[in-house]
């Protein structure tokens, strides 16, 4: 695996598959890298902690950094190029932010104003520098994935399923800071319970009942949406997904799950 500091050092000529990350890699990232190998023999992985995605400077400072482990995991998962850009390469001058529009202002956007503008801005810059044919993103950040797919770009965006631990907790770089795992699992329990209900209104009720049963969990939002437009899903919508976000002991967790197996 070639390690590059600047985009020029990548030398990833021809078609390549790209996996942008903020580091603190885990098995979920490894699955994205393996997915990328299905599309190209050249797989570029970037590690860049994007300051524009953090409205809270403390959150940026506390974001986990595990560079040595990241290099090992990326290589074992099949990356051919690892790119570690500096901020001044990504943002060499005044930053022209890309607006996420109305979809960027709901759900995740309510609690994290400007977050998705920062996501789309950095993804656009990374695409400009790497020039990939494909880019792989996980479904765990489903609102983010939807917004990236809506960008005007020649890059083919590939969504990959959420990877979970054996107990069901969705893998996240923030999980290493979770001190009460059982409380964190309330989100997964709520999603599973909702997916077993055929009536969507009952599914919504079940989600809230399960979430309220955990005293250590503080809810940000919970809804079953129409995947195509993020509006509140109705019974007859073809593609429905439950999305949940909340806090456990100061750690913010998000998760989602398709509801088409049960609630339809």
C-alpha cells in the first residue's frame, strides 16, 4: 500500500474506487474498502478530519485519532493507496461552501447546523483531487449518503450496508467512548422492534416505547421516513426507513434500518 501526503503523490492513474474517511478506522470502514475492491483494483482511502463538519471545537479536539492502527487496517482490507492530506491542501484559500439545501436542515441538520454543508464541501474537494470513478459510503449515515448522491458529480456513489457488532450496535468511531453499552443498544432494540410491525403507526409507537424505556438515553429524533424524500412515511410507501439519534452519557449515537420487511 502506498502512503501519500499530497494528492500528487497518490499516482492513482486510471479508474479508481475511493473511500473517504476521518480515521479511527474499524470493521465498518474495512467493509467499505472491501466493497471498493469489487469495483476497482485501485482503491484510495483518505483520512482527513474535516473541521467544517464540527460545530463544536471540543468535539473536533476529542475526535479519536488512531493513525498506526488505521494504516494497518486499510492495508489488510485491500487499500492500494492511503492519502493523508493536510488542511491547506484541501482548503488552500477561502472556503466556498456547498449548500446542502433543505434536506441539510432537518433531522441531523437541526442539531448540527451547517454540518452537511461541511460534508458536501469536503467531499467535493476530495473528488476534485482524487478524481475517482466510484466512491463508497456507508448507509449508517443515511442522510449524508442521500445528500452526497444528490451532488452534481461524475462520480458513481455506492452505498454499503451498515456493519454491526455481534450485539447489534452499529459500528462507529465514537463507540470507543461509549461507557454504557447496554444503554446504547436501546437504539438497535427500537429498530428491530419497529421492523417487526406491519402497521407503520404501530411501528412508530413501538420505537418510542422502547427508547423511553432506557433512562440513560436522551432522544434527539426518531421517525420512519420515506427514503426517496425524507418525508414522514405513509403505510403504502415502497421504501421506508426508521432513523434514530440520541445521547448516552454524553456520546451522540445515530442509526437507521429499512422497515420494508415488517412495517409495510
